[in-house]
C-alpha cells in the first residue's frame, strides 16, 4: 500500500532539512550526485521518503533533478530551509534527559509518552519510530515499547568511546586503507569553514553532524562496510546521549584542529601516525566529556591501557 498524502507531508519537510544540512555539513561540491540509497542508509529511512525530500529540495532550488539520472547538488541556491518548530524533536531532546537519568522506562506505553510530552498519536509514533531507527527502543509484541537500557545506562557513553578507541585507529592501520585525495580536500574545506566562523554560527546539531561525518568519512577509507555501519550506529546513539554537551563550542575549535592534523598525516601516507593521532584525539574527546560530567572519572581511568 503506497504511503498516504498525510505521511508525505509529514516526512518530507524534516527530512529535506536534514538532507540540506548534510550537504552543507559535508561541503558537497556543485554537481555531487545525491544517491537515494546512500541517503536512505544515512538517515535510517526507506528510499521513498528520501525521494520525496529530494523532490521538495529540487522544487525550492536547493538541488537539481536530471531525468533518468537523479539528483545533484546545486551551489549558490537559496539558504537551507529552516526547519519549523518540531514538537517531536523537542520531545526527543527532553526524552534524552529522562533516558540518560533513567527516569523513564525500560518499558513505556503510547499513553505515557503522549501525556508526558503532550504529543498527538501520530507524533508519538514518529518519536518512537526515530528511537527504533537509532536502536534505542523496540516495539513490544503486545503494547508499547521496550527501551534498550544498555544504550541508556550511566556507563553507555563510556562504552561508546571505548569502542571508538578500538575501532577507529584500527581502521587506519589496515594495510588496504585508502582515503582518496578529493575526500581529504573536501574534509579539509569543512574543517577550515568551521574554524573560520561556522563554529560560532551553526546550531549545535549541525556541529555534531559535521564532527560525526568527519569520523565516518575517515572510517570509509578502510573499505569495510561493517566497521563503517558500526560507527554510524554509535554516532546515532551518541547524538542522543551527548546533545547537552553540544553547546560547548570551544571544544569544537580544538577538535577541528586535531581533525586537520589527522588529515595531514593521511595525505602524507603516514597511516600509522594518523592512527596514533586519532587515538590521542579520541582520548581528549573522552576526557572532555568526563570533565562535563557525561563520563565517570573511573570509567576513563579503567579504559586507559597504562
């Protein structure tokens, strides 16, 4: 059964804004091909809503559509569409606090979510659908949803940083590792744009997206789709667990400079040096989160190899 007109109007605007933010965050050049399958995988949706969102962006001049070829980035178009106030996103952020404080769950019902966040039935379904895509919740066989307490436990964030410390440097040490020069140049442009003022202007979610995409792009150089998918899933979970730390803009300056140092080593062919730099970078990220109270000091000390 095809999606209803209601679902078309409900999905399109928010996904269109997310795709426009992705184009800006990745500094995609004029003419870059926006592949439906890639975007569906990135935003954890099916291809159909991605196609509707791209059509909407084509209608407003943000991308161009070429019949029988697909959608492509259009530079010098209008500014990215502003996302209207979204009660589902607001509820998502408020729910993040409750989840990390273990003040809700591990089982929730539709009525509980609707009452707590003043959502409609459709909005409740949208909210829980997002949590299901991010691996935070799953539909119960009977009624309501189960919250994945392993992902919202106090030490969950420490576990994600531990996994990244194992996974990301290891990817750079693979003999087959290769990051194309054009990808390195694109990633450098993003970091320089951040340092040139975007860090102070961009909304916190956009800054998080750019950082996550840097690490995913570097991981892609390993050529291992399972490693990349694992990192992408971790990044979706981290977004929920750390959104309150996104307002700390000073750390983004430090992280951008460290990203550039990693890219310099990759460009020079020193992948082992890049792996050590990546490990040092991730340790600093972990200590920053610990200083902000998101990771317990004992969890940082326990995962240090010394």
